[in-house]
């Protein structure tokens, strides 16, 4: 069986209705970043609404050895996002794609 690599992407809009400043938004986002990296082993970045107090656009990416594994981890991340103190707006998940589809590259043994 050939070695494969998959990438999955989740984009979410979060709302922080109780935040009254950028500093107030920074604390939950910093905590979320730590959880994403340690618990879920994914990459996390705030990519939109950086200058807005009560909104954040976050991007989560995962690399895995199977599409199923990548999708399961993104599903776990989405469930986690919905169970916290902020509101979750839209969530977009790109199905895990094999790296070969992105760069026409294959791992060989």
C-alpha cells in the first residue's frame, strides 16, 4: 500500500458578544489556539476580523495519513468549537484532499 498524505481545512466565524475590546478577544483566542495545537494537533490561525472586537475568522488545518483520519479530527474540532463560551457562525470544512491532488506528487518506497 503506498504512503499517502492528506490535508483538511476548517474555516469558522466565531462571535464574542461579551468582548468589549481587542484585548478581551485575545484571551479566549489564545486559549483556543493552545487547545487546538495540544489536544487536536492541528494548525490554527486567526485569519479574518483581526481588528474587530466581537468577531474572529479562524482557520484550522490538519495533516493526516488518511482522508478519514483528517475528516474525523476536523469533526472533533467543530464539535469542540460549538461547545464553548463563544457563538459559532458559519463553519466551512473542505473534505480532506490527498496531497497528490494538490501538487501532483507521490511518495514512493
